[in-house]
């Protein structure tokens, strides 16, 4: 094997300029592959992290995914039935036995759950009226099932615990109403109930629609406003591994019957967009390495053409066809391996440079940096693809070299 390696190295060094250009193509290909893929994967993970952090991993609602069928349809499943103006019996909506459901969920290792009562209301201040969503929560559980506290610009969750007549509102809503912390606002529910609340804190999540519509109040006050004493219409769940939410949500729905929605289901359109984006990204960056592989193919093909007499001599000395094939495959492997060894540090330099870029997005208030993913999978994918391209580029000229007949070449040369 050492003899084959020495011959392969000698062939590459005999064409230094062409070998260097092919090697440079692999180095640039691996480097740009790492830079682009790490940026795209980093931005995806940053987006998902923000999406997951700002919303429950699983939400259980006071409704059923498949509506209950009418008794007459169950009685006559094959009959020709027409129902008109069917109106459900009026009832106070809510999840029945929500406390026991929450207790059951908390028995699952790592699962955090809490009940919530959400409803629509109208906030009034200085003659302005705006529609909002009242989220009635248990303040003691808010830290476990929500990340809203880390987005608070002023005030804390403890303030809501100390003062049940307080409210946490978004900074965008505060801007529209032109109010500050500690001011009193009036909230009217759809039931006609009206109550004053003291603004205890302002939060900014970066999502304008969320910051201008969502508010957090003690659940007992929302129950009183909506005339739903001892009721909850949502259970929010956080789990250690957010990517297990879909399977757990399906399991919960089978057990309790109520509609359980994972964050993946809520954001299904966004997840599909990310998959399409990844496909496009890997196609583009892989094309760089494929182009570099053509350089290797060109070098080895040229060597095979120039060294036909040498190949014939080697075969006449006792080298087998597989030995000749290995010589040229080693050339492709050498170029690929050295290209990866040099390309990975070059890619890391590009990744470091990209991570140092700071900018402020249009309309944004905070300076952000480029999200770079330093996971080992990016380096593994880049190395595997570069080596595969190099081996493929060396294989076809190597096969051609192995098929050469020494008698024909030596006779022709004579």
C-alpha cells in the first residue's frame, strides 16, 4: 500500500499547479459550505427557540377535535337525515376536572403544567378603546410555564403575586394607550363586567401583534369578569424536550379527549417553509463542492492520459487492475482529505467573522448578531460531502486506468 501511496503522491506533485487549483476548490467549497450551512441552521434554531420560548409546548383547549355527532345520526347511521338550525345547549364553557388533569400531567417527569382562563376584553384609557386578550394565570406557576418574565422591561411576576388587581401588558399596547407603569386602566369584558387594574409591568417579546394584544392577570379576576367561577378553558404545558411535544400532545388527547395542540401543529406552515429553505440551502452549498470535484476529475483524468505508458509498465511488472485503480483513488482521497483539513479551519474563520457582525433590523430597538450553529453535525456533513465528491471524481478516471491493456499501449508506443 505504501508503494501505491508513493506513486499517487508523485503523480499529484508532478502537476503541482493543477493539483493546487483542485485542492483550493475543495478548501473554498468546504469553507463556504460550513459558513452558509452554520448560518442557516443557526438562524433556524434561533427562530424555533424564540417560537418555542414564547409559546406553550402544548396547549389543551376546552373543545374536541372531532365534534360530537347528533344522537339521531348515531341511531340511524345509514338513514337519509337532514338537520336544520341545530343549536347547542347553552353552558358555561371550560375544561371539566382541569385541576385533576393538571395534577396528572405534573406526575410525568419534567412536565410543567398550569391552568389558564383566556377571554376577550376591551381596555379603556383616556378615551381610547382597544381590544385585548385577557390571560388569567396563576402567578406562582407563570415562571414554570411561560418565559414572559425574561421579556419584562419593568416590574416582575412577584408584583402580580403581591397585587391580584394588577396586570402585565405589552410595551406596544402601552405605547398605543400612552401609559406607563403604575397607572390605572379600565377593562370591560364581553359579559358587561368592568374592573380597574393597575399596570404592574411592561413586556416586549419582539412580536408587535403579541405585545399589543396579550395581557396577564390573576386567574380569579378573569373568572369574575367573565362570570366563569372556578373555570379554566386552557391548560398550558412545558416539557424538557420541545421536539417531543407532538407525540405527547397526541397521547394526552387520547387520554382526556380534549383537543391538545403542540407548537409544531400550531406552526405547521412555518415548519414546512423551514424544510423547503433547508433543501434549497443544501442544494446551493453542495453545488460548490460538486464544481470543486470536477477539478479533481480533470486532474486525475489528465494524469491517466499522460501516464498510460507507466500504467502499462506497472501492469506488466505484476500490478493488478485493482492496484492501478487504488493508485488513482488514493489521489482523489488525498485531495479530498487535505482539502477538508485546510477547509475546516477556513470555514471556522468565516463562521467566527460572521458571528462578529452586529446590526439593528429595521424598526428594531436591539442590536442583534448573526446566529451561528457550531454543532458537530455541520462539520460532519461538510467533510462527508467533500470526501464523497472527491472519491466520485477519482473513481471514474481510476476505473478507466484499471481497464487499460498494457499490450495495446506498449505495442502502440513501439
